[in-house]
């Protein structure tokens, strides 16, 4: 009985850790995408014109794509065992 209770608590903690890591991963990927796109826009400002809104939207799309990739990998890993 005690061991079953401990395993449920450990499972809940594992899920909480994964959720926190996912949120941190998402924030880091958004910051990385924004930084890279801002650097590209500064370097290419003489012949390409990017708006901050375009950079923001592109960063969001890149972050969502990476989040989907991360979630799919985690689901496949859990299914394998």
C-alpha cells in the first residue's frame, strides 16, 4: 500500500517536472528564435527589411514547431517504455 502511494507521488512529480521543463524549454526557444532573427535583420538591414511584428510572428511559429517536435519525441519515448 505504501509503495503504491509512493509510486503515484513519484509519477506526479515526474509529470510536474516535465511540465516545468517544457515551459522553460518553450521560453528558451522563443528567446533563441527572437535573438537569431533580430541578428539576421540587423545584418541584412541594407537589403532586407523585416518588421518587428514579422520577427515576432516568425519566432512564435518557430517555437510552436519546436514544441510540437519536442512533445512528439516525448510521447514516442514514453510509449517505448
